[in-house]
C-alpha cells in the first residue's frame, strides 16, 4: 500500500487506521527499525567510545521543581564537548535530564517528546505526570540490550503535577525501574558528590531562587571531585542549564541569570573553597 501511494499525495493506510494513542506503539507496528530498542546489539561485548553526559541535579520547592545540569560531555579521558545540553522540556509541565550515552539519550528524549505530543493529539488531553513517568520507564527498558553493551541511558524526570499542585521527581535504573524521589535527587558520575551537597543545603521552605542556588552549589561540588562533571566556565561564559517548572509551565533561566548566580557562588568559594555548611538547626 505504501508503494502505491508514493507520488500521489495520499497517506499510507497505517496513518489512517485507528489505534493506540502511543506514538511508540504506532512506530513499532509501522517502522519498527526506527525504534532505538529494535537495534541489534553486538553478539560479543565490545568497548565503544561514545560521548557521555553527566551530572544532573533536581530539587523541589513550594510550587514547583528545579532541574539543572552541567555542560560537559566526556569520551574516555577526553572532554568531548564543553557546552552540551542535558536538560530538555518533555512537554509544558515536565523536564528530562540526561545522563549516560549522550547520543542515545538525546534520541530517547526526542522520541519521548513526540510520544507525549502524539498522545495529547489523539486523546485530546495530556497524560498525568505519573503516566508520563511510566512511559519514560518503558522506553528505558527497551534500551536494555544496548545498556548491557555499555551504552546505558539513565535520565532524570521531573515536573509539576497539575492535579496535586506540587513538583515531583522520578529516577530510573537501566532496566527501567522507576522510583519517586522526595525533595531532591541527582544522577550521573558526579551524583554522589552532588547529592551530598544537596543533602547538606536543601531544606523545606526554600523558595525558587534559593533552590536554584542550591542546585548550582551541588554542581560546583560535583565538578570539584568528579573529572567528568564540568564546573562553570567563566572564561567561555558556559554555565549550567537551569530550568524551573511551575503551574505557569517551564521557564529556562537565561545565561545572564545563571551567570549572575554562578559568579556569586564562585566569589564566595574564593573565601571558603569547601562551600557553605549545613545549618545546625
């Protein structure tokens, strides 16, 4: 049927047949070879040098959630890219931060964006935040074969729950296992150090500006101890990507806004390289 419609301006029958509201399921039936999960992994384990991205941090505040990511991608002991984007809008009220194999991660995020848009057009409504988290879990599970070959993708998902009126955070493992995190979380090679900083500085009741500063402090600590995490580059004016999600939707802070906070953090570190300490009360 597809061959007969070429050059006629008519859509193939697959596009006109009612079916699932999932774009991934449609693609699986129509062109399965385009899905990342349908790629055939090597029979024998191999070592593939591909750019990897880290580190992502996120934290909630009253009325929303903040997600921030450093800008460095590494390939072995080399810096593959200094200004990679690691935080992407999934839809109007949710964001995804990528860690792991950069190329596959970006491809997965793009498919996830189309998946959510397709569902909204077919069903006439948006998925709940819980439903979005479950869809992303399925996509990660589909990449398990590649993950076992060393090409893992472990995103971090966060958004504003319109029904509950709160920011929520979801983390994943390479098998697609999903967990809801409370307060804050981080992923990537520098996550151990970033999470320590978040645990030290985060507390309920902080406003959005304070949480942005906390996230930047956490990324600074991660870059201080993890070579794969890039710190703020004042010379090149390369700063973390910082995105807020509230009831008004997504807002990415401008480079000027982030740069002002970064300079404040760096100036304070000149006097105290270890950064601020946790309050005792």
